[in-house]
């Protein structure tokens, strides 16, 4: 049975898993679970992931959810995955786990909550919370500074200090690219001061293209749609 990958390409962790599979030539069937239609909450999907979130995978009889766990599993279960993604060396693996553990309660929390409470909430029938957005932005600023001062302080192109990406790079960069949904002025205000972060994002994108851009296409389209809606809303008031 082919590997099944349950995703919504608007989801940051979903994109990381899809890009990883495509870059490493892992054969899989992509199954779309549309978050805006709440398909992740259906009884059928909860048989796969009782937490009701994407991504999730089914490999034969084996089911797994949580993107970091999925990336680790795919790195180990499929032959031909280059060692730099999840090195056999235990000390380098431990460093990857350290980054991924930090990610959930810092960068992801700041980025995801900011984007949701400024852009995505109305698309899901929710009301944005400016207070949550403000607190998330502060955490995001701190997180970007930590990435630069801790993991990008050397001469390497990627988080482990080397010249090839790991699953940690892919996971965190996909998180940050979600910020493209913000207004351009907010994107520039947040990312502008962080030259090393912007270089690292581009390094990871280049290392995984054309798959990176292909998987991000729905995000780019949503951004274009939001810009169009904003222009139409503005002109309608003139």
C-alpha cells in the first residue's frame, strides 16, 4: 500500500512534510483535508488522527500524526533519504530534536497565532483577537532573534551550522513563510531587521526547489487573493 499523506497546503507543517517527500523521491498519495471546511474534524479523519489536525500519514497499517514525528519517521523508514536531513550521528540528531522542541512553544506559537489573528480568522468564521496578535508578535520577534543568536551565529548556511538542510530547517522555514500572508509592511517590519534569517530562508528554499515553490503555490495564491480583496474593499469606499 502506498504511503498516504493527509494535508492542507495552507498548513505550515503540512507543507514541510510534502516538500520533504517530494525532494527525497518518496512515493505517496496526497489526500487533501480542507481546514476551512473543518474536514479535519470529521469522524473519518479522526480515525486517522484523533487530535483532528494535519498533517497525518498512513503507511500500511501504521498511522502517525504530528509533523516532527512524521519527518523523523520518513527519514528513517524510506531508503535513499540523504543523511543530512536526519543524521545518523546521535549528537547531531539531538541538536535537531532540541530545535524542534523549542519550535513548538516559541516560533510556531508566535507566528501561527499572529497570522491567524490578523489574516486567517475571518476565513474560518472566527473573530481576530488583537491582544493575542500583539502578544504573538512579541514572541515572534524574540524567536527570530534567538534563531540568529543561537543557531545562525556561525558561518554555516543552516541551523546545525552546516551547508545542507535538516528537517529542522524545513520545518521552521515553512513556519516563517506563513508570514507572507501579512501585509507587506508588516512582513518587512518583522523580517527586515533579521538579515541572517532572511538569508537562511532563501538558502532552504534554494536547497529544496522547485518542490518548495510548487508546494507553496496555494499560499502564494491566497496572498494574491487577499491583496485583491483588499484593493477591491478600498476602491469600493472611494
